[in-house]
C-alpha cells in the first residue's frame, strides 16, 4: 500500500483522527508520480481514542469512492505525475460531536443530486483537470474524538 499527504486532528488526551490518500499499488521502485493507471486512490480515515496508551489500536475505513487513477505529483516542479490531487486536503472534528469532516480533491466524473458535474467534466474527461473539484466527506456514525 502507498499512503501520501497525511493529515490529522486531535482533541482530548489520546483522541486522534488521521486521513490520507492511499492506493493498494506499490512496486517498491517507482514514486507515486509514475504510478500506472491501475493505481486507484481513495481517502482513508483512521481513529484512535486511546492514542496515549501503549498498545492501543486504530480503526480504519475507506472514507470515499475512488478519487483518482494513476500517478500523483509529489516532486514539485520536477513532477512527471498528475497534479489533480491538490493540497486542499485535511480533516477537522466538529467541536460539539467530535465527528470528522474530510476535505479532499477528486477528479472523477460524478452526476448526482448532491454532486453535479462541473462545466466541461464528462465521463470521458474523468481523471483530468476538467473534472477537478473539492469534495467533503463527513463522519455520520461511530464515536467522535
């Protein structure tokens, strides 16, 4: 597995949420910039309510559908990969409930009531800058931090 761009939020002693872009693809040679289109990326969410306790564990879920296929730029101006997963990534916890909200980049075509396609984004332009948009995934169940 490859994990990039981790972000975290914490409150109360030992309460921790972590998010990252991840793919099951890893060849041990190529950086994410040069991953093939068979590398499909999701946003992952992990939580530990006892992070200050030795031996404590995290629960982990896939928080989104596929957000990108292929290479992801991590090399700045020398990047040869795709730049569609911007640095507008992060996680915050609701101060009243502790439930997480994740803001992330997505370059996949969508067309539903809550997420209509933007102008120029079609099924054939999915996974390109034409479909880049910012999405939000909000935790609706389980414990908050």
